[in-house]
């Protein structure tokens, strides 16, 4: 890990990293793994682990994930998390990272995650929240994210607005675990290991702004032939104006370790 700035130190990410560093992952399942980014992070942080399986419904994302790992003990499988093909009590650790707001049936997926978790195992949930007590730049990202969800929804891809802290806590409480550790962080845990750590925390950084503007254009391209293109492109222009004037920063998130 590199030398940390005061804002990184106080973000909450270090506490999460320390706690994960005390844990043995055993056999780990990552649900909605996309390109396997959370698996990469866990491999760096967990005290030890045996193996990882990442599942996702997007074959395109899984192909990218496979290309990002070499000799590590990891397998990526195309599978709908609403109906997993794993036996009961198969995994020591089951995780879901930044994917809850992509699920059509979150309760069904969480039930499945509990079913495949061994008794006494850990269930980890990482998810951003939308509460507006975050700084303006973080609220920019939430607004862009909610617009992105709207674009995906009109093209038939499940994607919903992110939940509030309280809605997330309620969802986690509904699973009735005997112990729930609840962390909040302003910065991603993976940032602790990234060369661009400080740049990503600077909401007015030129590269970050350009990246965000490019991302909005790329999202809009997905619906170029859709009848609602004009309406969504007007919203995109307002968002781009906000990105340029206020800046953008990743929304804060909650991190739960349940047992
Ligand atoms: C934002 S991405 C995940 C990001 C990744 N976990 C990370 O931490 O960087 C959300 C993923 O959830 C996947 N997804 C949505 N519904 C799913 C389902 N029912 N079963 C499995 N994966 C699903 C999507 O295909 C998408 O790749």
C-alpha cells in the first residue's frame, strides 16, 4: 500500500481493508462479478483464501474478466444469481459488490446467496448509497448513475436507482444474520492500491472530468435509435454541464460483513 493522504486515511476504506485483512476467505463466491474487479481487490486484502468463483449474466463481461487473471485460482461462470446451480452450503464467503441496484429481484438473489453460504461463513455486501448529505461532486455521480439506469431500463437492461443508507440497512437486516458489521466509506478500498489514488479523489481533475464526459456520451450512444433519444440527450447535456462546473467523485458506499 502507498503513502496515504489525510482524506484517504479518514475515508473509511482503511478500516474495511484492516478488517478484511483479518479474514480467511476460504472458497469465495462473487455474485454479479462483471470483470472481476472485487475479486482482484479481495485477493490483495484477505489474510488468505483457497479459490474464487465469479458469476454474472453478461458473457461479454465474463470474457473480459477471464482475460484479467492468469494463474490465480479463479473461475468465471455465466449464471443467473436468482437461481444458482450450486449446492446448499457450498462457500465460506459469498460477496456482492456494487451490483444490488442492477438486480431485478434483489431479495431472491440475497436468499440464494444465503442458501449457498456455509453455516458460520461470511456474506459481504458493498453498495453505494444515494443520500444527498454527500458533497456536491458525489451527488453529480449519483445523478449520472440514475440517468444511466434510466437509459439501461428503456433498452430493456435491468438497472435501478441506487438505494439510501436506510433502505440498504433494511435489506441487510431482513436476512436475519446474527452479526452484522456495518462500515461506511467515501473512497473505494481498491483505491488504496492504485497509483492514481489522489487523482480519483480530486473531483475537478481534468482527466476525471474528461472521463466522466466521455462516459455520458458512450451511455447515450446505446440508445441512438430509440424514440426517447432526444429527451435523454437533453438530460445528458445538463449532466455534462454539471460535471464541468461542480466536478464528479464516486458516491460513498456501505460495506457489510454478515455472519
Ligand atoms: C456494476 S456491475 C458489477 C461490478 C463489480 N461487481 C465490481 O465490484 O466492480 C453489475 C453486474 O451485475 C450483473 N447482474 C445483474 N443481474 C444479475 C443476475 N441476476 N445474476 C448475475 N449477475 C447479474 C450485471 O450483468 C453486471 O455485470
